[in-house]
C-alpha cells in the first residue's frame, strides 16, 4: 500500500506500508487450537443493542497474562474504542480527560501528579514509543493506564504510570464501517474502518483504518489536519502460533490555535482569555508531525501452561514545531510571543520485548511465573539552527497577528542524544489457601545516555543500573472481587543539569521512587468498580539558591481514587470517577517551598459521563458529561493559584437502519457554556524549578460542535 504525505506544502516523503516485516509479542492472542485456548472472560450483558456498555474487564498490562483486571494488584483504568467513537474523540489526549487520575493536555501524560518520561512510560501493545506526538484514537481498540510507579514491571521509568495504547485487530465478522464527521469552523473528517479475513478458515485476517481530516478549527484562519493509514494483519501460522504485523503512518498539522502561556517572575495567572480569539496563536505557527510506526509480534503456545511471546517496534516521529509561547510580562497582561521553542525535531525509537509465561504446581501451591526482557534504543535529533524566535509583544486585551519569521530547516539536523535501556524481569505469583496469593516481581535495568554536539563529539554521558522490586498481597473472597496491598520501589534515570546551572551538563545519580497502595476491586452484575489509597514519593531535583541543579528535597503525593463503569436498568450507562490528591514538597532547601503543594496539581478532579437510552424510543440516546477540576497552585511557593473549572458536554445519538444498513447519527456539543478556563498548568520541565518558579498554562477549548454519521456497509 502506497501512501504519500505532504509536509509544509510539499511532498515530504513517500513510503510503503510493508506487510510481514517484523514480529513481536502480545498478551491478547487467541490460539487457533481449542485445546490450547486460555480461559476467556466474556461479558453477556443481554442489553438492547442501542445501549453502550463501557466496561473493560481484561488488561494487557498484567505480566502474568491474567484475563481480568480484578486479579491484578494495581490500579488500571481503560477507555474503550466504543466510548471514544460515541464521544467523537480524535486523539488519546482527549481520551485522558475521562480518567480523573490522568493529565495529558499539552504535556507528556501523567498520573497521580507525576509527569512521564518521553519514552519510558508510554507503549503501543507493550512496546515503548515516544509520548511527545499526537496519536489518533481511530487506530486503537482501547487506552489503558496503570497508575503509579511501574519500574518493577517494565524497567526504569518515571513514577508517572504506564500508558498503553492497544491496536485494533482483525474482526471475526466482516466489518465495513464508514464515518463522516463535521467539526466546528468547517473542519471535516472521513474515516474508513475495514476488518475481516482473507480466507474462510480465518487464518489470515486484516484491519485497515484510513482517516482524512482537514479544514479550519475553532480559531479563524487556523488549520487542523489529520491523515492516517493503519494496517493490522494476523497470520495463524499453526494451530499454536500466531504472527501479527502492524504498520501505520500518521500526519498531523495543527496551526493557528492558542499557544501556551508562561509567566515572568512575580506575575500571577490572569483570568483565562477566550481561546477562539485570533492573536494568542499565529496562523502559520503550530505543529506539523509525521509519525511512522512498524511493529510485529509472535506468540507460540507450547501447551496450555507455557507461552512464549516476542516483539519489536520501530517508530520515527518527525516534527516541525513552530508553536508559540506567550510569556506574560506583568499583571496588566502585557506579553511577549516567541516561536520554535522545541529543541528536538526527530525521535527514532527501536523497542523490544520477550516474555516466557508458565503455570506450575508445587504441592498445595500454584505458581504463575514470568521471565522476560524489555527495552529500547532511542535517538534524538536537533536542528543545526535552534533557539526561540521572538515575534513581538502585545497585550491580552489586544492580541496581535505578527509577521511570519524565517524558521529553521527542521530537516537539517544532527543526532544530539542517544539513550539505551534494557531490563530483565523475573516474577512469581504464588496462590495458596484458596483465596490468597502473593506476587513478587523484580526487574534489573541497565541504561546509558550519550550527548553529542554539532560536530559529532560526545559532550556528556550517563551509565547506571539497578533493581526495581514490586511485592503484592491479594485476597480474593470470590472470583470477581479482590483486595490488595502493593509496594513498589522503582528506579528512574537521573536528570542532566540544564543550561544556566553551575553544573550544566552533569548527570545526576539515578533516583528511586516508592509507593504503597491499598486497593479494592469488584465486578458484579454490570458493575466494574475500583478504589485505591496510595502514597507516592520521589526525590526532587531543582536549581537551588547556589545555582546548582541537584536533589534538594522530595515530593510526596497522597491520594484516593474511585473509578466505575456500569449499566443500570438496561438504559442508563455511567462511566467516571474522582481523584483526590495531596501533593507536597518536603525537606527542600528553601523555606518558601518546604511543605507547599506541588505546582499545577488540583486537589480534586472528577469526570462523570452518563448516557440514557430512552426505553420508550430505543433508537435515541441522550448523553451528558461533566469535567471538574479544583483550583491549582500556579507557582512553587503557593502564593497564587489558577482558577478551577466545571465543563459540561451534552449530546444525542440516534440509530436507525437505512436500506438494511445500520446508520448512527451523533451530535456532541463540548463546553456547552463556552467557559474560558486553564485546562492545564504544568512545570516547564519534568522535574525541578524553571527560571520564574511558575508554571505554564494551556487554554481549554471553547464550545465546539461535532456531528458524526456512521454507516456499517
């Protein structure tokens, strides 16, 4: 299949979507032989076909390859493709809004108040990818989030959690879906989703997703464009061996929308201005990303007890980022606009994993064991010409459209950073006394990083290794209910001192984060519920008064979460939860920050989605969604705050056969009150202070209308 992508108005590259190039592992493969087929959990809800059930009771994030989230002693949330389709979500960032413990707008995704690394925390089908680009929801079956540290499971990483995007697979029955969608300000989209098998024996399957979207967005003279070509293939090589191959190309353009807002020293966050007003962004500035992904996985079932899985993934994320940053200079709203602030223009990731899973008995004990390895090689490229470009100054009351500058050639670049990480994992889940089990996993990680200058000379390097253990005690009074206690100690690569610090370029020793978590999960009837109490702690590095970047304190986050999905009375679907968080800095070198709340983190976030299918008129479903965030500290000393928000979204869904084909009409109105709000407040770096001690803000979207028509041909 040939695909041509256009980049900055010219043909940027031409490439072929290969078939059968790579192999890699999967936890969600069903072998062809019935005698070797693992236990599968099936939800037989017997609901009217017009009623949506958003429960996802299985997970691919269990190293022991269990089928139910209830049996896994971690907090895992999932958002299925059906919810994304009914809510007309475009990307994973929009999906994160439905999980209160997660933030993902204009930053690398984070959970429980900890921001993820670029590659270490984010996966597609369990293989590392770069988090710093856009990923389309049309490509995925679901989004999974494991909250809290996971270095003991998947290798050294930030304690931000694990974000796993599960690709769509070939369908048992032929799928011929076509969708057309209108978005605010003359932006249109077409989506084709085809699935099935080439043969009657279902040995060779396919899934093809094509997306074409383009037009203006909610700001006049803005541009919002998406192009996706994604092909997923299954090959049942034998009754016990399956090969899956996936390849995709995604071109994403976003220009003219508001940039981020940062603050000069002593400036407080202003009231959020209107995001649809011209001037807070520039019509020629934004993101132009091309992401090419090829991966494969193979699974072989030796018998009903032993399985071997192996996988590999290659990704390139090519970016021409000219997005603007508006730095507010005073409390009267004067600001300075700069563009092309991003340092890197290309990320290339080659990731791998191999797992051997087994089930054995020793006397009255049963063991589920896992031995595996996972890791990645990651190169970052920097344009030879870099540095923020100043466009001019204006005021929030009177934003200005600045003349377009000469931007650097983002394709003229050199490799500036090389990172390698590989982990070896051993785990044993011991079940005893019928209702009890204890689970232990230990992961040894080796990692190193090298930095290079424009001439190719090495300027800095970093090498470290260490073990990350995780231990859990689980009590299951019945099959669909569990209570657990989990302790994890996770290794994380130390940061490199930034420019401006007295020790610029120096690598810090590895950090260790630790978390204890007490949780309860239950699945009964049509209810899927989880709750968790936790305490998460990590070292906190920053540039102190002596201008040295070093660990000079620790961050401790305590919290409570509830997440639920259910269908009541065969008509009412509920999906949502609440996250309560108390994040604070301790033992800092500054009295002004010691004991203070962490910048940008709200003490309470909530999202609640309700859908009501009219029992007396089944074709019609009405929906309502509420997203809430309390106010958040705008700086490290907590002397000023950014206001919270309450956003309401409403919609209707109408299903009716037309000429023997199912047709679904969906109308969603987001931010129905057209509220102006700061959707996200974040530090300028993953850890530590920036130069002003304040955060950067991202404006939430205004009222938007999305109208979708879906037809099953």
